[in-house]
């Protein structure tokens, strides 16, 4: 599933999105985070110690919400399934850092692994 042209400006620009996952107890956990639209796929870099990563391994169902900070009527919501893969050389983490002009390695504990979360959309709501 591709993303509507009307929201590509949001997805291609640096921004802060909300990613919601389900905890092992069934509660919803929502976290603000950075993302990258990578060759048409919506991806996130997560440190191995994050609760969100554990949630995704138990239940890959996600909701991603991004609101235009200048226009509350311009948004994209993506519901779908997440896949998790290793980022052993931190190259994806570093690409996200370039998008946000930040060295993300400063957020990691020494030796901490990084993972790439790719959202496979089942529903895209956009305006």
C-alpha cells in the first residue's frame, strides 16, 4: 500500500509522530518518536532496551499518527503490522539522525543494539 500524495510532504519531512503499540497486558502504549520514509516504507529506529520493541515482538499491531504542526487538519494515520529487523552496523539509525540533524548514538547505552521497525500498512487515513 502506498501513501497518498497529499501527505508525502509530512512523511518526507522531519517531524514527531506518535506510535502506539499494545503492552503484554493489553493496554495501549503511545510514544512520540522520529521516523523516516525510506523508499516508500515507513521506518523507525529503536534501541534494543525500549519497551516498545518488546511490545512489538509480542504483538506487531501498530498505529502511527503524524499531525502537521502548522495545520491540524493535515495529518496521516497508519494502522498496520510492524516487522522488526536488526540494524547491526547502525546505518539506519545514522540515516534517521541525518534527517533530524542529530547524532542518535548519544541516546544509546554502550554496546546497545539498534533495530529497524518497518510498518506494513493495512489502513491509511489522511487529510
